[in-house]
């Protein structure tokens, strides 16, 4: 603009002066024009400057949205929540926690250790802002402990908010419910399954748009894809990360190929923008092996993690990782147990195990996989927990969706060979509450007739190298660190051609479109989405499965919602959120199979297109969900 004014004619200069005078009369706080003073590191480090621009753009977008809303509402000031008093929230958290966890005569050895972990978290909260590791074993109460650290830390350092991000929707809802019971209406739950038009949620709708709440529970996908986005509506919440306590729960679930840019922004937020980051996981990844975290000092919240692991050991491993035990053999052996959980790698494997159990008495055998819609899976989990609580016999087969944050307790767990962190997460469901008179058992098997996701091959091989009969235990911090280092090296995450490094190169060049959409092809000039920042590879086909409803009345409601969304000129977001619980995702490769496409009806977009939504009109088993041809099922994990 300044260079243009140098060559402007007198008439244009006069109009500019008149406009500038009018603006100053309306906004005297603008003051006299002058050169902005920026921190020196913004000039010397382009990655810091790039994140700073994102935060500034976010604040500008949010201010614009709020001012526009205030104008149309006829109010003098934008609607912004007052800063929370975290001293009050800390006290409320402490006051309500005993009622939530339950204490007294029924407390167990595990409960006592959970209390020690919580106290260590509270003690560590007084440390200066920075990066913290919470490496407690599965079932050790990390959700409440991490929340306690966050509110105490925010109160001690006068911080602005707490943001808890988790990898899966099921954990988001579960954790949000826990924190809501501790902090009441100060908790904002923000993910695609929350309907802000329902009673009790409407007041949080505006807060969700810009995270204007003291305690936010969201998904890792929403957190990081907002951070690396460039659209105003998605980015307007990003500036809330400055001065916040950011808790990343189950941090091992971060996608490997996105680790370099993610770790870089986390480090920059802590070193330059007043944030604190908590890395919470029973299987702590060795991020310090990667460039962005090299030489970064972190605080271990728990003083003696190795001793803690030994004290909390509730199960022993039985390695049968040499191929030999078929799925039918595992199904038969597990059926001889009083109760057992079997975790496999694909939906077709889960269905095969369940089919072998179909002659069990009613209420004994259960199945969980992504072929079932969310509402169906919740009903199954509720029934399984009720039976286990009443000492009823349960046989449950599940894909890996049960491993992160799902609270079930079995005496015996069978786990098909998988990445080391998945094996250890499954083990956390064996004797979880420590109530057995002996150790629980985790049997690791490698079925020759079993399937696996394509991404598992390298990770399974590295697991075999580092763990197994006669090798370190899966919960050994030193062995886990070596495992993660070997995985990162094998994936070449530091190579300049790696996806994460290409994103970093685009960030250094301030090429925001390339980060979000992918770099432009030099010939076609179209963005290449293969090198864009995405937390999840979009290989799934999203289907509405009304037959997953609990009853005919509920199914009729879903059918009406589907018709309304299909015929509306512009679908209502509230209708789409209500359908969320009945969505199922299958691999898009099934479209090439004969007869599959004929069992779908489009709702939004063309079937198979990115972002489309279709209705499944084919078979839906009341126990296992969508019914596909056996060969087709092998694609779904």
C-alpha cells in the first residue's frame, strides 16, 4: 500500500487522507501510524514467524466474527466470556474428585496407587511452563490425574485455559463426561458428534466456534487440522492455544508421518507463546529422537516410572507370536475361559471369531468393530460392562477400537500381533482393577489366516525385533524407547522427501495453501493432496446405517433425518449431527465389488467422492453390523 501511494495522483492521495481521517475519528485507539516492533526470533526463524502469523490471523478472524455478530445483534460489545478464575476451578475439582473416584472400604491396591499418581501430578503442577510427560500405565487414572495437573498448573501460572485433545470420539465423550462431573458447565465438549442445538448445549455453540471456554475437550484431528488450516472459520480458535495448558491424551496415537510438523508447533507454542504441553500415554513415544524435540528439556511428572510399572503390574504375557494358532483355534480356546477378550486387526477377523461363538448362551458373546455404528457400539459396551460388574460370563471380540480409553476388565486377553503400543494398550484390559488373586493373562498370537492393516507390516516387524519370549517386557520404558526410535528411522521421518518435512518446507516458505491443500503440481498447477497436512488418510466411505438403531421408532427417526438431509437445499448441521451416532465407515475399495454399490443410496454428493455421505440399504447384522461379502471384508480394519 505504501509503495502504491508513492505513485498515486493528488486525487487518490486526497481520498486516502479523507478515509484515514474518518477511520481515526471512529477508532481513536489506532493512534499514529508507526512501524510495528516484532520479536527478533520472528525474523530469524521462519517456522516461529509462520506460527505467529497463524495465531495473529486467528485472532483477527475471531475479532471480525465477533464484531460482525455484535453489529447484527445490536450490542455495543462483542460477546466474549470473562477470563476464568482457575483458583476456583482448581478448588471445585478437588472438592468433587473424592465423590467421583469413590473412596473407603472398597478401595483396592490399584486405587491407592492411582491416588499417589494424582498427588505426583498436583506436585509437578507448580513447575514452570514447558513440556511435561505423564507416563503412567494403563488403568492408572490418567484422565483425572492429567486434568488435576492442568487446573493446578493453570491456577499456579495464571494461564488462560485448558485444552484436552484425545485421538478418538469415544474417548472424547468419555473424558468430557468425567471433567464435566468435576467442573460443571465450565467444560466445552467440541467434536462432530455434539449437537449444539439440543437443550443444554445451545449456550456452548458460540463458545465452540472459537473455544471461548476455560476447559475444552476436543479431538486431536480438530485441534491440529485447525492449527494447520487456512480457512477463517476453522482457524478462529487457534489463538486460544497461546497461554493454554494443552493435554494430549494417548499421545502415541499421533500419526507418524505428521509428527515433525506437530512436534515443531508444540515446541514453538511452549517456547514462544506461553503454553504448556502434557504428553500423556502408557506407551510414551521417544519424540526426542526427532529433530523438533532434540535437546528439548521435559519434566517427567512421575518421579519413578519404572518402579510404578512394577507396582501396577496386573498381568503377564504369554507369547505365541510364531504363526500357528488360527482364528478358529483362538475362538475355541477363549470360549473355554470364564470370560475373555479377543482383540484382532480387521473386521473380517472379528466377525470370524464371533461367528464361532454364535452358539453360546444368550448374552455371553459380543462383538465390536467399525462395521457397527457408534450407537450400536455404545449399547454393546454398556451391556458388557453391566455383565462384568455382575460377575456374568462375557466373551467379547473387538478390533483395536477398544484399546484406547475403553474401560473394561477381563481376566484373560487374547491379542493378535500388532504394533507394540497396541499390544500394551490391550494388556491394560487384563485384570484392570487388580482384583484377581493372581496376575491376569495376555496371550499374544499371530494367526496365519488373520489380516492386518497395510500400515502394520513395518510396525509388527519392529515389535518382533524388540519384544517377545526372552526379550524385554512390553512395558519397559527403555525397550519402548528403542522400539519407537527404530520405527522413526525405518519410516525416514527426517528425510527431506518425507511428507512431514515437505510440510515444514512449505511452512518455511509461508506457503499456507500448500500446507493445507498440498503443493501445486508444476504441470497441472493443481494441489497435490498427498503432501497436505491431514491427520487421517481419507480412504473411508461414510454410510448412514439406520438398521443400527435400538428399535423401530429410533430407526424411523433416522429415516426421516436422512430424507430431510437428502432433499434440503442446504442441509441443517443439527440434522447431520444427529446422524453422527449412526455413521459407519468402510474402505472405499468395496465399491469395485459386484453388488455393493447397488446397496447404497446417495445422501450428499456422489457415492465414493471425498466428503460424500450415503445410506446403507444392505444387510445389517444385529450383532456384527454391516454385512459384506467375506472377500470384501478383508479391506476393512
